[in-house]
């Protein structure tokens, strides 16, 4: 036992130096046994890993196999996979499932949707855990875990994060490339930018190093649109299938409001006094946001003599041609002298509406 004087041990170490072989009790530094130190390391690792630890990690902390067996026998630890344990008997959280998957296949990192969710820090608790391992390895399949094999894993892996994961830009690109529907692909790219866990510039830079990625050219076009201010699936759909496909004039995007509450208007045709708001799920899905939207509509009508129309997913995805025809009619009433054209669809509504 070493008596402390003025908060410092006789050997000159500060009293808080209790994480090594010394503990502090009632103002004294107490020499601890190696087993106590090892047990502390185990507890520290459990805290860092959401209550999950592997047998290999425990042994590296300094405990022996008997320590692990005792924890399991007492039900203090529960085996999830061979050699991977969680320090409780209840249901696993998403973070614990992620740690279990990574430790079971170590060295491995979270990838795809799981890496994006880990970066966000929140999200759905259900669904499979996606992990990425080196392409030269073979990993045992587990229920609820999807294994992806990757050449050059070290180049995109962040081994020091908790849990380890691929860089978010590569995770986002992997998610987008695996999508079968365009709407899902655009959401994979737009949502992370909207939530500010990455930027369009970073995604473009990462994609430039992956020319063989599935759908790379289309993903690049979408990212360039996102970079120009198209920040949601709905906005991209409106741009490509309503506006461009039918020859409508290009509005200004994300225009600051001039009167009333501060905010931005999705699209504004300044010359014609028309505002088109895209009422999608990003930033429009709660009562307060909707109230603010309605207030901006009133301010625009009263303070600036501008008309506001709202376009939702049904108008952009299910009825893009009809929507384009209606907006074109409205713009013409407001002074637009241009003429829209039908898109490539044989049943495009503009073939009849603007035949003459």
C-alpha cells in the first residue's frame, strides 16, 4: 500500500493513475493483482463495444479461459456466435448485433446500409447486418448477416471506428449500386447528403476511383444533379421526368424566401410568379414543417403576389406526364410563350393536351 500525499503517490504518479496496476481506495494507492487489472480491461472493452466481446479479445486482455467459462456458466455472458459473447441475457440492440457480426468474422467491417446507419448513429433496429471482409477469405454464413467480399478492403476500411466500418462514401455507393429501382438508388444517394453525413463532392470523388462499380455512369449523373441542388428523390424525379422530359422551362432551385418566415423554396419561376414546392418526405414529414410550409405559401401570395403549387410523390412518380401538362398550362396562363413536348412514353398526356 502506498500512502498518497497531496493527491500524489510517493513515487510521483497522480492519484488518478488507477487504470494500470494501482487502484485508489480512501486516499490510498492500492496494489492490484494482475487478474484484477485484466478484469478491468475486459470491462472497459465491453463498455467500448456495447456490451459485446470475443473470447480472443478477453484472452488478450489478460484473463484466462476459466474466466470466460465462469462468465458463461453464471449467465453473465451469453454466447451469440462461437467465441462471441454479449454481457446480458436480453434481446440484442442493433449496435450489439453489429458488433457480434464484426467480431465473429474478424477482421471485418460494417458495410453497405450498416455502415451508413452506424455513421448516422440512428435508424431501423431490424434488417440484416452487412459486413465486408477481404476477398481472399471465406467466412461462415450466419442468419441475419450478409457478407460482402472486397478487394483492397484496407483502402476503404476505418478500423478505428466503433464498430469498424467502411468509409461512408463507399458504403453509400455500394448501396446505390445494389438498388434495382431508380427511386431507391436516388434515395441512397440523396438521403446521406441531406442528413449531412457526406457531401456530393465526396461521393463524386469516391466514385471516380471506382469506374467498374455497377451503374457507375448513371450514379455519376445523379450525383451531379444532387450537387447542383437536387437534394431528394422527389426533386430528382421532378427534374428528370416532369421538367426535362417534357421541355418545361428551368426554374431557380432552393430560392430563399423574401418575405415572412425564413426558408427556401424548392422551385421558383421568377418571371412568371410561380412557386413549385415538392412535398416529399425530406423535411416535410412532421406537423411543424408542414405548418411552416403553409405559412410560406401564404406569405408568398400576400407579400409577393406569387402562386404556389405543391407536387408530391404521386404527381412525380405515378403521373409525371399529367403533372407536366398541368404545370405547362399554368405557366402559359402566367405568360410563358414556350411549348412543352411529349416524352418518350407512347401514352404521354402531352400528346393529346398539346396536339394543336
